[in-house]
C-alpha cells in the first residue's frame, strides 16, 4: 500500500531495503504461531532480518549502517510489521535506539561500541522503575536497577537505560542515559501478555554494576543549545533526535499492522461467506464493501498524518526555524491520532470476520491483539495526544511532558 509519491521520495538504496522487507513478509507470516507460543523471535527469523539489512536502518554509514531517512524508516519497518507485529516492533525499537545512540554519544565511544564483528543492536528503557545509583569516581555504580519494558532485549547486544526513576524525572526531565552491554544485564522473564508476545519486552535488572562515565550521557529537549541551521550534514537532525526516535518511529509497526489487516481481509473476502445468510462471498456484500473502504481510508488517512509529521520535522531540520507551540503539539497529536485510526480500521474488520476470527491462529486475530497493545503505548495513546492539542487550541498550557520540555524549540519560548 505504499503510495507512488512515497516511493518517489526514497533513494534507490532505500527502495531496495523496502523491497527486502516486502520479500520477507510471507516468511515472517509462517512463524506467527511459533513466535507467540515461544514468546520471542526465533534465531532463524532474526538472521533473515539481519541478512536483509533491516537492523541497520538507523545506524550511520560510517559504522556499516544504511542511515536511511525518517520517511524510509517508517515505510520499511511498516512492511516488516505486515509480516509479523512482534518482529516489526523489535525492528522498530532496535533501529530507533541505534539512531538515538549515534547522536547521543561522542565519536570515541561510538567507535568502541561499533568496533566489533557482531551486529550492534540496542534495546532501551527510558525510565527506571527502580534506580539506586551512586555517582562514584570515574562513573556510576548501579546498586539496584529495574527497568520495564525492554522490547527487543533478547536480540540486543547493548541496552540504553535511563538511570533515573519516575520521581527523579518529574524533578528534572532530562534523562541520564547509560550504555550497558547485555552481558551485564539480567533479563527477567515476565513478558506474559495478550499482545506483541514475541517482542519479548521483558524487564531488565542490574545489581552492583559499575558504568564508566564516558558511557553515560544526559539527554533532553531542554538541553538543546543549537538549532539545525548552525549544524551541518547529518548533525542537523541531532537537536530533534529525541522527537524523531520517540514519536515518528514509534508509529511504524502500528501502520504496518493496519495495512496488513486490510490486505488480509481483502484477500479472504471473495471466498468467505457470511453464516446464517445466503451470501457466499463477503466481497459482493454492500455493507462489507463499505467497511473495507472505510477501513482502508482510515489507514491511508493515518499515513497522511504521519507524512505531515515527517514533512514538519524535515522543514524545521532544513530551515532551522523554531516551532510554534501548536506546531510542536501537532507533531505529537498527528502520531497518536494516526495510531487511533489504524486501531479503528482493524477493529472494524475484526467485527466483520465472523466467529472463526477469535482463534489464536487467525492472522487477523493476531493483528488485532498486536495493534491494540501497540496503540496503548504511552507515545501513541490517542487520548493523551488529543487532550494536548485541545489544550493548546483553547489557550491552556500543555500537559504532555515532551511538549513541556520543548521550550528551546519554540518561538519566543511560547
């Protein structure tokens, strides 16, 4: 369902990666039941994704990555999620984290991390549930730390962990991010869910681990000192890296799940009847045609909102122009509203799929479960985004933490 206009905005190498992702879709679909039953992604699937270059979308070229555009990352990961939601989620998280790390850490540290034969993959948790951390000579001692949810941690080489808990973040919104090898982390097997089961978003635990100071950095929107116009090349995205990785790439898997739901329903409808009626083909029934059309438009409308977000980000990156408060709030609201549209589309199709759709093995059932969980993520929750936009439109101060901390991006510190 990628539009021609989108394809025209991707480079030849990005289109090849998109093709790689599309070709993986049937392969990933075959592993659907196994992924959910085993609650993680099998090694052979991880290897296929790696061979296709899909864990290096956000990695800089100097470290062997593809350094794709924001738009390309959304489209490529969306294709992966059409094959399987859990795989799409893990690919989304790892790429977003690799992208974030590439801007957050100095070159010396990045060189030491990426100077290894094994493909570097970062998971992350950006707020600790428990963080007993002491500043000591040369770094930080994590006496007792607990983080959830560590999506992709079973397939990661490193974790990017915020050493601050909820209370500390409320006092000072900047994150204290630490790079920790997975060998230093205990993965707690506690990811028992109805949704995105294979993402293995287990909790992470650290006890009495010393982290060298050079592997710890502070990150937050309120720390931004330079607008993109003062930077060059890829560095022009640096001021917005938290916005890009936390919001834009967060919608990719949700978009792909919704696209996959429409395609699956359309594929099955011609040969599927409606029980207790004389209809032998859903595709010939008027109200089904209406629902499919409406669902497809919801997904396409979600894509338009995502595209507007990317266009707005790119405009400010290239021009160095500061956001108005409304513009910044709109970026967050576009993404959460897009997630809501995608969820609504899948819910509509689910309602027209008969009793058999409740089987765990039914592909639409799995999409339904996965997209519900994805849409409940804090960064894609529609009620939070719509409340934010409504408050701004009515002249009230924002309630969203990211918007509150975005003063350096705003015109006249609105």
